[in-house]
């Protein structure tokens, strides 16, 4: 895997992890998602990225560009 490809996939994984945590907060009726994102700890993001099944990270995604969709598809190993 080329370094640029690995970097793009890592960025997508981090983004999906943060997205999943925000969706959890919305589901629990927490207000202020911007403040929530600012409060996230790296450990929270890491736990979401490593412990959650891929279908939880992919739930509720908006429509993606073709390139982003290819990266997300590459991460969907579950």
C-alpha cells in the first residue's frame, strides 16, 4: 500500500470514528455537537476505531464523493 493511500484510509477511519461518537451523542440527546467534538479525547476516538464493528462506524453516513466512497469501502472489512 502506498503511503498516500494509507494516509487517506487512516484519515477516513478517524473521521468515521468521530462521526460515530457524534451520532451516539445525538442519540443520547446531547446538545452542541461542535463542543462535543472539541471535548473528544484521543482515547475515545481510538476506542471507536478499534472496538466498534465496521457497520457501526458506517451507520448514518451522508452521500459521499466517489473517492471517499472507495476509501470507506476499503475500510468496510466486516
